[in-house]
C-alpha cells in the first residue's frame, strides 16, 4: 500500500454506499509501508547487486558458487 490519499480507509467511504463499503472493507487488510527505506526498496537493490554478480550467467558448480 503506498501513501496516496486514495488509499486511505476514508476514501472507500467517500466512493461507495455504507452497506457496500462494509462488504468491501471486510475483504482488505491494510498494511502500511514506511515512507523511506521500505523493505521493497532494499530488495530491489539486493536483486540489482545479484544480477551484476551472478544471475546473468550460469554457475556450473557448487565450488564456484561458494
């Protein structure tokens, strides 16, 4: 979930009628990401490092991998 105002819980009440909102609301679990340095950013950096080191080629043996 990003930090856009359309993704706040109050936005659903502004869009739908109360009965429909309650039905939809029960289907979601809100998980808030930190504004800076989220785990997703760190994973993207890690994958970029791995791509540069080894994921762009085939590693034939466990000895080379270690």
